[in-house]
């Protein structure tokens, strides 16, 4: 795989990660409002899952950067 192909693949992964983190942030914000304002207990777990999924997407991106190594 050429460097240009690797960079294109990493850009696609970056876009996916941004989309996943944006969705997770919206879900987490809604869950925390539901949990604290409306006292819906299961939304606490939804907040935790959304937060962990967002962090997982970021870790996935960092690992993919480390594996690709387009700089060397």
C-alpha cells in the first residue's frame, strides 16, 4: 500500500471517528439530562456506554495511526 493510500485510509478513519464521537456526545448529553433532570435510572448506564464508546473510537484511531506509520 502506498503512502497516499495509507493517508487516504487514515482520513476516512478520522472522519468515522469524528462522526462516532459526535453521536456519542449527543447521546451522552441526552442521557445525563434524562438521568439528572427526569430521574430515569437506566440513562445513567446509557451515559456510561456512550462515553466509553466515544473513548473507544478515539483509541481505535490512535492505534490505527500507530500501525500505519505513513511517516516512516
